[in-house]
């Protein structure tokens, strides 16, 4: 398995688009996270007990 | 190259399965097989170990033991051969109604998400990998599953847009049937073409700016830099991004809707409930033939709301219900889907312009009659549309039915029938002299053995049950 891609041409523009579209999603998720923290900080939303850790995230470090 | 001695005398390659070098479909006897390359086999084993192969949305598949007869079918020597469950009748996306294409799209995305959870992917996104068992979509290309590679984007994204998303958008947003587009181009609609069909306002609709407008622009901009893009994508792309993109696409597809015009709904309901004497006798006639023996495949051509398809299903293994009008077929599909029906396959196709052979050598997609002959054909309230609206000579239509080699139930509405009068009204006086009861009966008698006939109460409609000549 040397090549990255299969028999189908994924299209250069289509690949770039996925990064951009995914990037927008990533920003949205981050923003949501900080919004939650802000609400907690302002005591609008109460702290919830930490849910048990489902699976350890595969860190890149 | 393969020599005839290397392939089994009875095995026959599926001419539509050549694009993926890792797997190739062929037939031997009544069975469907798939030869796998060594890489294809490793991917298949990963799929099997993941447990996903046993999912009921995927065609039943097992490893076949005999591989000796298959040398030379693939670019690489086959490492293994799979045996697939046979789909009762093959159909193509340009014959499906809106909801069928949408359900196939959702199946594609759901299986991709399930695959990603198991570190697998689907290497392509073509609706030709989905078949219908009745109203239930089944994924048939087991060779599409492969192990995910680090930094791999959604390779099938562009294909998904071209063959699923854009055709669905076209019909959903513009009320333009996608069928001529999909039938006219085996690869579907390009981002640039789809973009050209949208208005300025459309770019503010959910999902359209990225998947159409931006997609078309980026495609143009990066067209001449594939190597550079590939390296860059590999560096930054993460599986999480892949999953997020597929989920977003699923949400977008889920939201798309299309409904037949209001008149179709009314007619659909009315025809299901009519109870006059003619209708009851027609029901009985069809039911008697349908249940007189066990039929394999029944075609109900001109099925309308599927009233007779349902009756035929009482005595048949599979019914293929075809109508040129997508509206009633769409409503029929929705009803059958709600019932969990896996016996009646709904298709929309103009019989005066039926699906031809398409693709490479005209063999990748088969014409209607090339996908398995019917055992019984129902042609009810159809011949006048073929003869008068589509100008097909009566004799040619009957000869075409005879060429199918199957038994036939046919209804002939006479020239006095209100519907026939309506169809003849705009035409010049004296046209269609061949549309006449006596001529029809002679023609039918020449091509078939007519077993019985019945004139309905109203007197303007005659039913026939006929068998092909020569036993």
C-alpha cells in the first residue's frame, strides 16, 4: 500500500474543501466549548459531575 | 491476458465491474462471485473481523472455496473468491424515485460512518453500489470497504456530490427530475454544472455554499496542482475531520425533500379505494392468473399506484413495478417502505424510451430486458398510452411483449373508452387505424396463445391472459 489514494480521483479542490469545511466545524466545536465554560463561570449553568471517561483520547504527543 | 482455457467455461465477467482493480464480479451458473486481489483480500478480512460484514444492510457474502477456475480475471492473480447473495432484479439510480435515491444516499453515509468507527472506509460513493430488495436498499459492493490510511481524506466525497447530492438537490430545490442527468452521464453532475444551475439566493441555503459554490471554485483553482494538494492534505487531515464531514453531509441529505404534485396524491388515494364492478372483476382476473402458479419475476408495466403489483405479489417471488410517471411510484415506494416490503421493486421509466445499455462498450449498465427475463408481464391500461400517446404501432408493442418470452396479462381499452377518446381527441381524424379491437386480437393471437379473455362490465375494456407460443 504505497499510494495514499484509491482508484478513484478524489479531486484536488474536493480535498481542499474538506479541510476548509472541517475547519469550520472545528472552530464551531471549540466555540461551543468555550461558550459552555463562560456560562459556568458566570454561574448561569451549574457544574455537572464529570462523566466517566469513555475512552482515552489518542493524543498526538 | 487471460486465455479461454484459464477461465471456466461457464463463468462470465460482469462487464460493469472493472473500475476497481482490487475486485471483479463474475457469474457462474446462477451464482454471483467476486474475485479479490491480495490487497482486496486483506481488506475483506479486516471487514469480516470488524463484524460489519454481518450487518443486514450489506449483501450476504461468504468466501467460496473454489478458486481454480478464475485465473486471469484480475490484473493481479485472485487471492480469494467471494460468493454473494443474488439480488432479485438489478436496478439503477436513473430508474429510482427521489426517496429511493435519498435512502441509498443515507445507506451509503451510514455504512461509511459505521466503517470509520472500525478504522475502515468506503473507497468510493457510487449509487451503483446499492441495489433494492423490494423497498429495502442493500449495499452490494463489499469490495468498497478498505482499511483507512493515515491522513486520508474522504476520497469518495466528490463522487458522492456528483451522483447523490447534486441529483437530489436538483429535484428537491428546482423540481427538475434528476433521471435524465444521471442516465446521461455515468459520472453524474460536476460541481461546475451544479453551480451553474443555482441562483444567487441558493448560496445562502444550508450546505449549498460549501458543497456547490465553494466546491466548484476550489476545483477550478487547484485543478493543476494535484501532487502539491495530496501532500498537504496528508499532512493535516485527521480522521475526526473525516467523520465530521460525513456527519454534516448526512444532516444535509436528511433534510432534502421532494413531493409529487397535489393531483398525484388525490389520484393515488382514489384509485386505491375504487370499488366499482369493473375494478373488482379486473382484480379477480389478475389474482386468478397471479396465483395460478408460483411466478418468479413479474413485471407490472404501467403500474401506476401499484394496485396490481400488490395482487401479483400474492403469487410471485419478485414484482418489478414500473411507471413513466414518477409521482405515483414515489408514493408507492413510501408505502412499501413503511410496510417493510422486500418483494415489490418500484422503478420509474418511460417504456417508450426504456433504459439502454450504458457506459464502456454500452455494457456497464444493462438495458431493462438484459437483466433477467420476466415470467409474467402485466400490461394493464398501458397499450393505449403506448399506441396513441407514444405513437408505437400496436403490432410492434405486441411483438416486443412476445420477445420477452413470458406469459402476459394485457388490457385493451377500445376506441369507445373515455380515456382512449381523450387521448385521440387532439389527434387528426383517422390516425391510429391499427388501434382497433379486431386488429389487436389478431395481432395478439399471432404472437401468443390466448388462453382466456374477459370483457369488463362497462364494455370498453377487455382483459386477456396469453402464453408465449412454442410451449
